[in-house]
């Protein structure tokens, strides 16, 4: 039987391992290591076309957080085996393996308070949520607050947004308030080579503001020289939040801690999602301070450590 070989390539075009194909359906390897195994979900191409077909008694998966969905967690256990070791981020911080961190929650209230006329229905279950998001993305006061906040950052920052149109607005605002800063952009159509160049730029310099779509920058890229992380609208998904925070937890000689700025809104979904994020901060033992910002005053600070 003729033996063929296949190389599995990672996102940086580096060979991870070789597989020997001994028949039409199965691959053979001595062992397999799966990084970011939280992505190994049912229906995923890597899961269905490769992992399922690799014949080896030694499979290991590594991740900072398992998916919340039971079926996704079960799929990982099915493909790689049970969880054999878990260490909380609190312990990793205490032992000096990752950077310390703290969160500053900026709760923004609006005057006048917006009124949304949509109505959630079976046909349009997310209509009210989308209306709230549209208001948030285009609100001049909120976007200027982001610009003023970023202008006070004295080192590298990663600003995460959810929509392309909001990304461009935020880039324009940041350039207005930070004319002398190096502003970079990452989204789906930015190549991996270009992303790596931006990452390397941030490692070499201290004046870079990277505005990225959260879904393209949540995993796979870690920046040691990252001091500030700004969530423009992070939502409620535990995995997404933890993976996003993980971008800045690498140790660096010039970094005492990662400071997370969490923008929340005094709106229905804004408060609902904030409550879920605060539960996560408390679960992960992340200290946080809440600062209320009102459209017509300077705001007040409330410690909730």
C-alpha cells in the first residue's frame, strides 16, 4: 500500500505535524496536540475532516476556557478525552505565569433616554437588541467618550468592536483625539501576515492603538506588550470575553498589569449583559471599579472591589 503524507499547517504557515495516510479514510500519528481546542465543535471542518479520522492513542487539548454549550463541551471530550487538569486564572496570576489585571466598568447613561419602538417577536427575536446596538454604535457622545478615554492611554491598547461600520467610526474618532498615535486596524480581510506585522509592531513600540473586530482577534494572537484592553461592546458570551482578555495576559518587562475598560450602557440589554460580565469578573476574581458617566455631568466613581 502506498503511504502518503499530509502536513497540518497553523495560521502562521508553519508545519505543526505530519500525518501518514495509510488508507482512504484514516490518518495515523504518534500523538496530536490541539491548541485552542474550544474551537473543536461539532460541524467544524477541522473536527469533522481531520480530528475524527486521526488514529492515535495520544490526543491532548489545551484551552483557556471550554465552551458554555453542553454539546460543544461534550464534543471536545468525545474527540480528545476527559478534562484531566484545570487551573484557575487566579492561581496562574498568583504564581506569576500570567499578568495581573483589573477592570474599569464605564456605565454610560443617556439624557434624554432613548425610546425604542420595535417589538421582539418570533419572526424578529433580536429586533429590540439590534435597535439598541444601532443607537450605541452611532451615538456621538458615546463615541467621543471612547476617543477621550483612548487619548489618556500612555501605552499600547487593543480596542475591540463588533461591526465594521462601527470600527471605522471609532478609528476616525481615535485619530481625531490621538493625532500622534499609530492607529492600526484588524478585520476579516486583513491577512495573517499583516496581522503578524501589527503584532510585531506593538511588541517593538509603545504608541500603537489597534482597533480590531472582536471575532477576528479573540484567539490565536497574543501581544506581550499590551497594557490596555477596551471593550466597546463585548456582549455576554463567557468564552468570547475570556478569550479576548487572554490577548493581553502575557508577561512583559514593562507591564505591571492589564487594565480592561468595559463600556456598558444604561439600557435594557446593556445592563442585562453587564450583570453577566460582572458575575464572570467575580468568578475569575478580577477586581473591578464601576464609574458612571452621564451625558450631562462628569460622572462619579463607585468602588466594587
